[in-house]
């Protein structure tokens, strides 16, 4: 493991880092590499390695990190979250992301609807106790016709009445009725039992007229599409969710149009901070593979790390890892404590760290030469995994526009 330039980590934080790193090295990385070679649907068969990993992550208590302590969560702070995300991302980022979104319905409902006893009993308490990965969460915001549109909270586009959700909810007495389709990009979609679902309620407000609900996915009217085939992150299962007149109790609608835009920004902030930390781990993995290989491979009669051009590439990769870690760590710390945190910090960290991960994975492949392209070596997986991150949780371009909008709003000359 390469050093972590943070001289303020406590002994407990150092111990946590070591423990999670060991898990990432012994469990996640070998599993991620093996699952990467499988058909995505085959990887999810009962008793598979994917399920084995999922259960092991539960046993480690990673599902408790974002749940408040008084509800059985582990009560970890932002630095601990960053440490866990970086190490899991270093191991295999698809499995790490599956764990990350898993907690969304239970963890966000206690923030969006504090004291919602019905959902605390129905979902949070069973989820906290679940060490078998029987309850799995996902967040559904993207639709086949609305990707970036769903995320642009804080920009004028978000309030344009001509643009609104196609998954819609209407109130009917003590229930809400939901109809429509979420896209094939829903992470954990094929295995999830509960969704944190973003729906349209008042289309006169455009995307801002939405609502956020917890939807159990075993309700009548819910169906799922096939497991998505894609480039990279093959250990993160994804697929469509369909809703046909699905009825949920009124307590399951957590947020209405009055607070929707605020909560989209909050969720995007935390999600982007998570992505920034996870992909710092991917950038570090690429650096470490490249360093190891360059110290071993001989060309021109010497180890390639003795060629100055390779040294320059390795040094640039190192600087990118350190800056990504420093930026993502303070972004996590800030966004977890300042509510609302200015969105530009979170999206900035996500855009920066995912691009760093992609650059480092690209350089690692180059340093490996032809072997870098071979599936027998680990770095082409990193390149595919990192490429997806430039689109996931918001395309870099669109997140930059959201960040610019925050910057212009919050900067007072
Ligand atoms: C690996 C992965 C995991 C994901 N997980 C989830 C998940 O768990 N849940 C979920 O709901 N979604 C998920 N997504 C979906 C993801 O959030 C969307 O793919 C993303 O927001 C982009 O939407 P889109 O793919 O529809 O692209 P589009 O929005 O169609 O964008 C296409 C292109 O147009 C550009 N563009 C779009 N709008 C503008 C604009 N206003 N100004 C300038 N340029 C613009 C974009 O930058 C992009 O280059 C995931 C995606 C990936 C790849």
C-alpha cells in the first residue's frame, strides 16, 4: 500500500484503513477480477461469488456506515467514510459501488423524513440487522428519456415546465400510485429489493416538481429488465425498473415538490463525494500496478522504471493520486458537515477524481505496453471501470455546468 499523506489520521483511522485494505486485497480484488470475466447475468446466479462478496461486505458492516448510530448504524465520520470508499474502490470499484448504493433507501429516508416510524420499522431496522444481504437498495433517478435532465438541480433548466419526469406519482387517498420506467442504468436494479425512487408529481414546475419515495420492489406492478451488458464495472449489476400502477402507503413518499430540488442536490453531493473517494482508490490501484510492473519489466537492457520517460509518467500519476485524495477527503468532510453544502465542491471532486482515475488507468495500460491490453493483466479492467465513471452519477460536462451554476450563485464579489 502506498503511503497516505495525511499526518492527522488517528490510530483508530489508521487501523480502519488497514482492516478495510486487507478486505479489499483478500476478498474484493480477486472477486472483482473473476466476476469481470463472467456474463453479467451468470455472475448473479444463486450462491455465486458475487453473492458471497455481497454477504462478506455485510458481515464487515459496510451497510451501517451511513445509518445514524441511534438506529443501529456505526456512526462513522466523514474521514472514516472516505477511508472505506478509497480502499473498496482500490479493491474493485463495481462491487464497492454496489455496496455504496445499497444503503440509499434506508440511509436517506431517515434524513429526508426523520421520525418516520413506519419506515424505520418496515425497512431501517430489518436492513440494519440483515447480515445475509437479503435486503438490497438502489436509487432510481435516470429514465430512458431523461439522464442529465434529472440531475441539473439549481439550474434554470430544472424548472422548465417543458421538461419533466416520465415516471409519475399521483396521490389516491392514503396511497400514492406510481407508473413509468426507470432506465437500464439503475445500479443494483436486478438484485434490489427496495428503491429510493425519484418521480414526477407536479409537471408545471418541470423537473423541480418531483417527489422521492421508498418503493419495495416486490409490490404488485413492479417488474425488472434483463441485466445490462456494458463496458466496465461488470461487478456492478444494472437493469431497468418498470412500475405499473404500483401503490405505496402515503408514509413511503418522503419528499414532495416543495423540497425536491434541495434533496436532489443533497443526494448528488453525497453521491459525488462517494464517487470521488472510490475513484481515488482506482487511481491509486493504477499507480501501484504501474510501479510494480515498471520495476520488473526489462527493455533496452534495464528495468523500464530506469527510463526517464517512464519515471515522469509514474511521478505524474503519483501527484494525481495525492491531489485526488486531498481534494476528495476535504470535499467529503465539508459536504457531510455543512448542510446544505455548496454543490460545486462535491461535483468538482467527482469530476476531478474520476478524470484522474481514467488518466492513471490509461497511463498504466501504456506502461504495461501490449500486456496492458490483455485480459490476463489487471490494468485494462481499471481503464474500463474508470471510463464508465465519466458518465456515471452525471457526465463530467453536465456536473461542471451544475458546479458553475453553484459557483456563480455563491460567489459574491
Ligand atoms: C456505471 C453507471 C452507473 C449508474 N448508476 C445509476 C443509478 O444507480 N441510478 C440512476 O438513476 N442512474 C444511474 N446511472 C445513470 C447516469 O446517472 C446517467 O447515465 C447520467 O446522468 C447521464 O445521463 P445519460 O446517460 O442519459 O446521458 P445524456 O443526459 O443523454 O447526455 C448525453 C451527452 O449530452 C451531454 N449533455 C446532456 N445535457 C446537457 C446539457 N444540458 N448541456 C450540455 N451538455 C449536455 C452530456 O454531457 C453527454 O455527453 C448510471 C450510469 C452509469 C454509466
